[in-house]
C-alpha cells in the first residue's frame, strides 16, 4: 500500500536523510528544502533516468545546460514579463496572502473576525535581481522561471552545430525559480525547484501526432519506473486553463494523498516562442528544408516535468509497510534505478577478519553501483534500515565467506536470501538489477 498520508514520507525523509527543511537550525526557510545524503542521490537518479530515456536512448534529442540568469529581453519576448502571474488576494485583517484560483470559497481560510479580501491582482512570479558590481547601478536580470527559454534562444546555435533537422529536440535539466504565493505540500511546490524539459521541434503539420506521442511516452516513463497505473492519469486542459503560448496541453497527474496533482505538462507551444524570439532579436529562427526547398518555423511540443515533484511521487508510491517474521517493517519499494543505493555491503560482524573481504566486495561493486557500507548494529536491524531507504539488494559477508568464497544476497521486496560466489557477484547483481 503506497503512503496514504504525506507525513509518513515527510518523516521518513527527515529521519533517514532524504530531505531536510532548509536552514533548519534557524527555524527553517519558507518552504525551502535541502536534499540530504540519500535525497541528493535519489534526486540525481531521477534526473539521470530522465536523461537516459529522453537523450541517451534516442538519436533525435540533444542536451544543453543554459544560464539561470537572463536579461529582460528574453522574458519580454517569451511573454513572462507580461503574463507569468497568478491572481493574488490579501486578507486586510490577518494579512495573509492567497492564490485566488486555489481558494475554495471567497472567504479567508483563517476565519478571523472581520477577515476580508482585497481585489485580486496579477502577481508576477519571476524573481528579479541586479547583476553588476556597484549597488543600485547594476543591470536588471531575472532568474529563469522555466528552463524552456534556454532551448529557444539556443535553437539556431544547436541547429547549426548539430546539423539535425526537425523532428528533433533540445533537452535540459536544471533549476528554475518562481515566487510562488503559496508554496507547500512538502517538495511539491517550492520557490526553487528543478525541471526536466524537452522542446521538440517538428514540421507544423506533425505537431498533433507528436503531441499524442509525447503524452504516451511520458506516461510510460513514470510507469516503467514503478508508479502503479491507478496512481497516474492524463488530464487535458480546458480552453480557459491554457497558458498564453499553448494550443493544447495535457497534464500527467499523480494521485497525491491530498488529491490529483500535476507531475508534468505536455504542451503544444506551436511556433509562438521561435516567432517571438525572432521578432524581438531580429534573428532568423527557422528551418530550411533542402529536400522540399521550403523554409518554415518549426512547431514545438514540450513535455515539461519537475524533478522534485517526480521524486515526491516516486517516494509516495514506493512507501509500504508489511510484516516480516512477525515484525512490522517500513519498506521503500523504489525502482533500482531510483534507489539512493543499489547495493549495501554488510559484514556480519565488525571483526577484522570480515572487514577485509567485505571492503574488497565494496571496492569491486562500487565502481559500478552506488553502494552503502554498514557494519554497525545487529544484521536484522541493518536489513530493516536498508529496506526503509529502498536499497534493493544487501550483500552479507559472513564467517563462511572466509572458507567458501561466497556471500549472501538478500532481496528487499521478498527478503529472500541466496548464496552466491564472490567471483560471480557483480554479474549476478547486474542480471538482477537489469543494468
Ligand atoms: P502548477 O500548476 O502546479 O503551478 P505549472 O503548470 O505552472 O504548475 P509548468 O509551468 O507546466 O507548471 O512546469 C512544468 C513542471 O515543473 C510542473 O509539472 C512541475 O512538475 C514543475 N514545477 C512547476 N512549478 C513548480 C514548483 N513551484 N515547485 C516544484 N515543481 C514545480
């Protein structure tokens, strides 16, 4: 059974070192989070899994890493300066601020005596700052609210250096910043987060076909990494929900403990962005097809996902409690690609004679996999600890190892144990892990 309550995962995340409140020793910092030793490994695995599927296993997508800070011209052209806002209302009595479109009623949820809202106004979500050495004279710059503009402003560069032709894509993974009015629900909505976005450039007549394709491919990605089908759905946006650039958007949603929430949006951005950047920069951003002698501005289909939201969904879906030999245990049934550690090496006892061979096993496996090494406490407790952090395989080195040259592999989900010669351990793990 996946987690039914967000707190189950929030507590485990804190207790085991996945996610901590940011600047906690100062009381925490406004719904910001720091990723601890396990969380940073898992978040990296989520992003790596995305790059593997979206870039490595295709020959039509290229990866870039663009700057986070950008000049106002980029966001004027993209429409973010004008349109990237949420409707904000203030309560004149309790002084709290709310996103009007997220309120269930027109009354202040604080319900204090006399609570009353101001008129709603558009609140731009971009963080603005200044670049330059002298205070007050610096140039105005913005922190990107999405990674997508990096792909549009580099379209001509990438086209020229890669010699690709549509359909082809430019992908990017990196931080984005939005001054959210109401961040919350753990790492679901924060002001600083990581996105995994693909801008897929296609001949205009193929845009519908590719939109369908990417909706299906992206849904499959979450399922292949272990999210049960009944916790995922695709929801098409109604016309009044569409962003200023979109001719059609579908959200891939996950059943969070508080209800369905967006993991990713797949949008038909048409030729909006390339046209706007072309008009604003005066540069030609189109494609000349030598085969047909035609020049056209490609249409864009964009699957835009959030790495942190995906991580929250993977954690919630993987959370389970069961009973092993009459004892309750918490187990994270994470896909091996996403688990912080793929393998834990556990010498049965702390004695030196086991430490040597166990360290050797660790050295051999750690060149291929992220491995934990743990020699403290009783072996049963160490297994529980690894179950709780999602490690799919434990390798135990015991006194028999010294004579038979074999170790025990223990499987997280079934707790089944099997004896395997050290010489074939790496291959056996590769076979079980599938990589
Ligand atoms: P929402 O409606 O939840 O504010 P959005 O539709 O504005 O999201 P997009 O602009 O489509 O989001 O961004 C693509 C993805 O980036 C989202 O599906 C989400 O996974 C992630 N994302 C967006 N805003 C945040 C945030 N504040 N915190 C964490 N992830 C975010």
